[in-house]
C-alpha cells in the first residue's frame, strides 16, 4: 500500500506520496490543482485519496506486468528472442543439407534481397513478428510493381521458416498462416510462330549458342536441363535423349559459378525422349568440334566438363546467366520479336498443340508433374479443341431434314 499525506505549497494543495525507488523510500509531490483559499479540507483530502489510489492501482498493474514478463521469459525458447533476420540465417543454414542447390540459392537470394532489407531496420525479435508486419512487407513487393506470384514465393519462404520454429517449440503458432496470401496471377507465356522460329534458326547458325537454343526449342527443355545434358544422356544406338541432370548458377566462396546436380524440379522432369534426327546431326557435329578444340587448345583446354555437351570453345560449361543474356543480345541484334530463353519452352508447347499433339502428350514431353499444370498454362492455346467442342455442340441439336418444318 502506498502511503502519503496532504501538504500545502505555493498556494495549492499537494499530495505527497512515499514511493520506493531502488529500495529507498522517496517522496513524490503531485499537485491536486486545488487552491488553498476557498477549498475545504474535506475536498482536498478526497483529491489526495484519488491520486493515491490511482498510483496504487498503477503500481499493482506494473508489478503484475513485470511478473507476467518474467514468467513469459522463463517459458520462452531462447531462439524466440533473437532477431527475426538472424533466425532466418540460422534456419537457412539448418535446411541447407536437405534441399537442392537451386532451392537453397533461391531462398538465400530472397532473404538477402528483400526480407532482410525490410525487417532489419525494424529490429523485430522472432516472437515479435506479427501478421501485420508480414502483410505490410508483402505490400512493399506489390508497390514495386511485382506480380502476386512474387509475393507467393516470399510467403512460401517465410511460412516455411516460421513453421520450423513452431515444430521445434520455439513459437506457439505460425503468424504467416494468419496473413492473406494473394491469388496467383494467370501467366501467359510468350512464344514464336513456326515462321519466326525458322528465322531464329537462320540467324543463330554458327553462333556458340546454336546447339543450346535448338535443343531448348525442339524439346522444350528448361535452361538448367539444357545445360545439364551430358554425353552419356545421348544414346546414338537406341536414338534416345535422357533428361536426368541440371546445371544452375550458385554462389560458391562468394562467386557465382555453374553447379551440376542430379536433382530436377519434379520426379516427372526425369524423362527419356526420342532423339530427333535434326538434333542428332547437331550433336554429332558438336562432338567433332569439341574433339577439334581439345587438340587445338591442348593443355589450355578445360577438362573439368568433358562429360557436358553445352560448353564453350575452351571446354568451360556455359553459365546459365550467360545463356539468358546472350539470347537477349541475339534477339536485339537481329531485331526479332522479344522473347526470353524460357519462352522457347512455351514455343515448343504451342507448336505441338497447333500440330494436333494432345495436351497429355505435351505434359510428358515437357516433364510437367501433373496434367493440370500443362492445361493451366496452355489451355488457352488449344484452339483445335475449342473448334471440336463447337462443332459437337453445333450438330447436337439439329434435327434431320425430314423432321424440319416446311
């Protein structure tokens, strides 16, 4: 209980409370704002009691909050008190052995590029991050004119990291689950017509990336799959091409270098395809070129990537970023319609569709995990199917000539 008394000073009544500060009893003077002259002692005493009771109530609340904080700290996991950004670094390091190099690099880039940039200045501890903090972060991504798909990628990383904290009893709940995830925007890939592809093939003749571009176009391979093709994936006797390896660009000792691994995007990405005669011819020519360059450069020739098909004249594997940049340069140089290297995959699918190949066959050819993935991306291009549907419906309700009224 707080004790005190009523005192007079400078013509006003004051409540003097004796408060404990650092273990010592010290007086605190608080004005009642009541003048001595004209104020009854009873009224002044009532004002004093009101001030004393309010301070007593505040002190009880402070003690209660301190006890709750102490109890919470006692039951709080130490990791919950580290900075959110530090926890993400710790989490990324812990999951590194369990995920593919490409996935790890993607997580690392997202955490370093945007998540840290936003959350580090806020100085939030792991257990202080709220749904509103995450929602506001997503809004900054959209404000930078990024698509909702970008937000979904960031949401996946943040949610996965927080879910690990929940599983390890560092947090009691995953606040990312309380955030409204935006709807995925519909993607429409750009593509070339058959005539445009013929023009592209003509202008890249003799270019260092000719083989790389043509394989991507014929088979609709992802960039990583094209660069990951090795000579043992080609069976010139059985006339087959196997997709079972990829090359990505990853950070190693502070430098971005090509890294090969036997981990593809999905299980369906592993596939064996027929060796197209035009591609077989290109591969045989490439084999001769590489043998010639090995003889020409001798000891200067890089022998680290002898197994790989897509290498430069010195035997070094083509960097993924170089493929993207050089393809864009070719498009601009020859004033062709702008498409990305990945759009060769969409071009492959669209040309197959236009030539009557079923969506199911295209799914297998491209290595999509489900039919719905292929249908979601390319259904709008399948005009033949729409014409067949229209024809079926158009003839369904037509009566025979003998039944038609005069």
